[in-house]
């Protein structure tokens, strides 16, 4: 597929600079772009090396004037570039297949007329699935679960009993919702599993990454609010209540009975202890260890996590410890010499005859 730069500019509602007849046949990132392809610069081009760029054109913000290459100026570089990538590489369209004869569907399950259930999926008793939803191969939806309209469950995900998934939510491959929580009582020398009477409730427009796990509640549900996005390999324990529009990055681990406000961000490998609350709009930096409640609108980093400014001051001081150690040693030697000198002076003042004798001998 070949188009001109002017045609691409019209596609993304941008303004082309340079030769509008430049022919473009594909799009690629700045690192990989070749002749005949268009790439993007999402910031100040002075901070990105364009000297070795082989692309035939580039998309830039409207504030950027680029002279090295023909360009398209747009308001939102990433939105425009995504539209161009889709123009050259349209998404595969998935035909509706209905309920595959190779799927196992309980006779008591209630599926809307336009639900797709792929081969080897298993739908348990009393499951309800809304219209437009897709259940891929190997998915196991256990008894009593409810899946809203236009939801997508990718291969090999498991929904334990009574799990609720809201409309338009996406559950990626290998995710497990509703497994038993890690709660035990110590009785007569043995660990006994606590009650597992709750379930998992996922709101609307939620996305849960591959391999992530969300445990069922002890008595009441573990909840994930509307619009929250959960990356791959995230663990949310029993009784947690995750707010709306949170962003939980890969390998986050949240212990039981923890809650978050809306618009919370947790970067990769954040660890949160049990029974704490993370205030709305707070941001937890990568690998932060959260041991106490976090106020709203707070930025926390470090282990244990403290406000970002305090932690940076600590880290700056920590980086100076080797030099401070050398300074301390020099000061200690100076103090030792002064103490020795003072001791000698005091001794001479207390025993002047001994001092004169020592001087005569010398």
C-alpha cells in the first residue's frame, strides 16, 4: 500500500511540511525506520538523534519545526502515528462463530444470542454471559459467574465460582480470578484455610493482564473499580478494594484487605502490605514498599516508601557516605592528635620539674 505524505496528513488531520508527494508505504519507530517509511518524534528533536534516521518522513508536534525531513505536524503525535500504523496494518477482523460444538456449555448457562464461545472453552452451571462477549479457547468459567456485554476473555483464563466481570472488560490469557485467598488460622498445630465465602467483582472497562491473579474475598467481594487497568503478572489478594481508573504495572503485589482511591498509579514491582489505604491520585514509584496508609495526591518511592522529596534527600545523602566516611577518619586523626597534645601540655603543667629534666636530658 503506497500513499503520499499529503494523503497521510489528511488522514490524521495534520499539516505536511516539505514535499507532499513523498511516497510512504509503511510506518516504523525511529530506531527501525527505513526509506519509504514514516516515523515519529514525540518531543524536542534536539533530544533525539535524527542524524542516522533513514525514514522518508516524520510526524512531529505542531510546536516543532523540522528541516531535515519532510514532516507532518499534528496535535497528538501518538494518536496520529497509531492511525497511520493501522492504515498500513489493519487489525484482523474476527468473524463471529457462535458457540463451538467443541466447547462445553452447561444446559443451565444463559448466553446471549451473539456470544462467541471458542473450542475447548468450558462454561459452568448458571453462568450468564452478555451479548457481544467472546470466550476464547481453554477458558474455564465456573458456576454462577456473570460476564457483561462485549467482554473478552482470552485463552486459558479461569474465572472461579460467582466471579462478576463488567461490560467491555478484557481478561487476558492465563489470568485467574477468584482463587482462594491466602488466609489461614493456626489451629491445633496446623494451618487451616479461612472462610472463602466472597467472590471477585470486576467493574466496567477494566483490563486485566496475562498471568495476573485476583483472589476471592473471605466474606465479601474483592473489588476492582471501573476503568482500572492491570498489567501482566499482578497479584491482588483477598478482600482488596481497588478504586476506579487505577493503573497497576507489572509485578505489583497487593496484600489482603488493602484499598485504593481513584486514579492511583503503582509502578512496576510495588509491594503493598495488608490493611492499608492508598489515597486517590497517589503515585507509587517502582519497587516502592508501602507499609502505612498513603495520603491523597502523594508521590512515594523507596523501601520503606516515603514521600518522593524526602527519599531523594536521603538518597543524595547516602551517595555521599563514602566521602563523609573519609572526612570522618581525617577528623578523627586530627582530634586524636589534639587530644594527645593537650594531654602532654597538662602533664607538663602538673609536673614542671619532670618537664625541665626531660628537656635537660634531651
